C-alpha cells in the first residue's frame, strides 16, 4: 500500500510541474528534438523514404503566388521544399497570434488557409 501512495505522490508532483510550471518544457522539447534527429538519421541511413505526393501543391502555389510580392514569393519557395517544411511552417505560423517577418498579416492568413 505504501508503494501506491509514493507512486501517487510522484505522479502528482510530475503532473504539477508539467501543467502549472514551465520547468519541464525544455526537457520535453529536447526529447522531441532527439527523436526527430534520430528519425531523420534512420531515414538517411536506410536510404529509403516514403514520400506522399501531393498533387494540389502546384495549384496552391500558383494561387498564392498571384497575391505575393517578389520577396514573399522567395520566402515561400523555402517553405514548399518538402511536406515536413510545410507542416513545420503551419505549426509555427498558422495560429491566431502568429506573425511572420516577411509575409503581411493578410497574406500569412491566406497562405495558412490554402495550405
């Protein structure tokens, strides 16, 4: 019975630090980064990679490019390099409080709506 009480106390402490403080944010991000690097290394070692071909990307690019300035188009070309890059862009810039150093607020919203 004492083991369960100790385990409950430890779980409560971990829960507190995970939800009420930012003490575990850096270790959690470090672990996520480590797994991402390991996954990329494994992909490069095996030489095979499953790639989903999205046929809508060229059409989306054309629609978006019609609105953008030359500088914004160059910046967006860096985003459309891979599906992972697009996903990373979406997670970083496609939320209500996001700002981008190159895209205007309206163009950023338009890009996020399209991708």
